[in-house]
C-alpha cells in the first residue's frame, strides 16, 4: 500500500457510529457475509458496542485512511465469568477497500490487544462457509476450524454452513 494510503488504526469513538452503520448496511446488502439484513442493523447497537467495549469488556477498533473509515473490528467478552477467557470477534473492511491488507492489519491489532489483556485465552468467531476471503484471512492468522453448524444461515434460497473458528493465545 502506498504512503498516500497509510492506514491508521485507533479506538472507535461515538462519532464513528453513523459511518460504521452505513458501511455495515452496504456490506449486508450482499448476501453471504453477515447474518443480519441491512434493516436489522441498528445505530443503537453500534453506539452501545462502542460505549461498552473498553478495558475488560472488549475493544472496538477502526481503520482509517486519510480520515476516511475503511474498516472496523471488535472483540466482545461475555458477561458470564466462566466464558470470559473467550472473546468473540466481528470485523469488516468497507466496500472498495477489501483485499488490500487492511483486514490483516486490523486482525493483528485485535490479536495484540487480546494477548496484552492477559485474561483472554482464545478468540472465536463464526464465518459462513462460502466466505472464502474471510476464511483465508483467519487461517493465515492462525485460526483453526473448530466446528461446523450445518445449514445454519439462509442465503437467498439456499442454506449455508456456519464455521466456528478459534485462535488459542499463548500464555
Ligand atoms: C473478510 C474481510 C474482513 C477481509 O479483509 P481484507 O482487508 O479484504 O483482507 P486482506 O486483504 O488483509 O486479506 C484477505 C486475504 O484473502 C485472500 N482472498 C481474497 N479473496 C479470496 C478468495 N476468493 N478465496 C481465497 N482467498 C481469498 C487474499 O488473497 C488475502 O490473503 P493474502 O494476504 O494471503 O494474500 C473483508 O473481505 C470483509 O470485510 N468482507 C465482508 C464482511 C465480512 O465478511 N466480514 C467477516 C465476517 S466473518
């Protein structure tokens, strides 16, 4: 990526919420990436996630290029104590910015944050079996397939498996 396209990764703020919603809705228009349809994504849930995902509750990062938001990723930590060593990952690189290494950069930062937290031992996610770029990225970063929920997600008129992937962090 050229210097004019330098990517900055930072903690999300509430000012980012509207753009994140717009970009998530644009991706959700394309079947097979998210489970939610565009109308099922809400500003409230993004505002809530940005507000809550701090310190021991998780992290919400955005990637920007020349002050334009080009991607985001967040880790959620469950409320239940016995599950708090496993953080749940969600991420998206915005349309027009994919396949340029931004997802790799965001995921490196997410993994570093989890590693530094000391209490997260594992990152887990769900990905549709048809989402080859995402699966390729996760495998490159060390995630392994841990399970497969058959026909879990309806995409248009067919049903697609959901793959559970996990990355164990070294102590
Ligand atoms: C999945 C996603 C986050 C990846 O981000 P990205 O910035 O495009 O990822 P990168 O460019 O860092 O890496 C993508 C990798 O997938 C590979 N790839 C791209 N298309 C591919 C395909 N059709 N089949 C296999 N691998 C593919 C690329 O070659 C690259 O691997 P490399 O670095 O070894 O060359 C992004 O595509 C995205 O947001 N998609 C829509 C939303 C989504 O699917 N979110 C994840 C839900 S689980």
